[in-house]
């Protein structure tokens, strides 16, 4: 069930298919927000996805890049970045 929500609605691309944390969200109207934490290549990340915004809280000590709907962003260590899509 977790994988269906994260890989489906949040649109996270599997590590098997990409080297950079990637999202292509497809949120149904009935779901207002999804929040989850992952460990991506040794970095702890908290992700919040809504109908038109994705928030990445980089909980690690290293900067990390990520992609939302084909656009590349960078989240600094111990910082949160909100992206509208």
C-alpha cells in the first residue's frame, strides 16, 4: 500500500530507474496531502505532496538535488524547499 501511494500518487521514481530523487506527482482531488519520510542514498528526507506543491525537507547534513516534473532543484542540508508545479 505504501509503495502504491508513494510511487503512484506522489510520483516518486524508484532508485532502480534514476540517480536523482525524482517526482512526477499525480494527486487525486480526494487526497489533500501525503507526507512520508525516506532514506535516499544515505540522506534522510521528509516529503509532503499536495495537488500543486511538493515540499522536500532535507534532514541530512549534505545538500541534495531532486527533480519535480522535469525541473531540477537543490535542497540545502537541514533546510526545506517548497516547489509549485
